[in-house]
């Protein structure tokens, strides 16, 4: 991924068993969306803790060109998408049981705020809720959730809602919140 010369955000959760390192690597320009990297890292850390995971995760915000390149390279799909997750599959569930001081790398979540801004009105309702959903969705993929089958989709959506209610809204979802759309660029249904 290309950087913009800014160092990554401070590590969130350094004193605990969960560490989330975040970076805003969006390029300057009209498509750039201001994101509170530390806030979204805290949300990702809370999701990992609730899922009983220990280790390190990276959360990176990128522009359309970068996520399109990653989407093509890793998913074989053309165009930008909203979120990509890269779990370290070889570790399986080591993040739940590893003892000692060896850091466990859980994986990476990459979010495109510009795509989130575009789809928010027809999806989560607001940019804030869209970004929260994408962070939670991406982290859940890293820890093993999927939505390839209807039962998996139902379980993942229920867990997303629980985590958002607990850590993003501190209660019930707002009236305009929806998750039922087909992402035209990736073919994945969130």
C-alpha cells in the first residue's frame, strides 16, 4: 500500500492483549474523507476483545485507486470496494490461546472511506454508521466470520448488530440503519 508520509496512528490497546495499528493512507484531493483513525482503531480493538481474540491487527484507510488495486490483486475483481479483510489463515485460532510475549498477527482490514461515503445513504444511512459497519464487518472476517452461505450471513449480521449496538451506538440502531444491499463492485452482500 502506498503511504502519504504520515506515520501510523498510535497503537491502540498496547497495554492489553489486543493491539490495533491504524493509518490513513488516502491521497490528498477532493475524494479524501476525514477519518478519526484512533476512534476506528478503538472500535476494532473492542470487537477483537469481544470475540476473545488476542494479537495485532492493522486498520488502514485508503483511496479508491489503492483499494481497486488490492481488490484486483487479491480478489480478482475490477474496481473499488468498501472493505477488504486479510486474515492470517495459517494462524487459525492461535490468537485465542497463545501464551507468552510473542505478538500474534491477526490480519489486516482495509477500508475505503470514499466508497463508504458514496454508499452510506443507501446502506447504513450515515457516513459514521457506514464506517463503523465496515470496520466491524472487516474485523469479523479477520476472526473467521463469513457470509458465503445464508446461515453464515444471518449469524454475521446478527453479530455485527450486537457489536455496533454495544460499541458504536451504545444502544439500539438508528431508524435509517440498513445492511441489505448488494455491493456492485465486489459482488459481496454486507
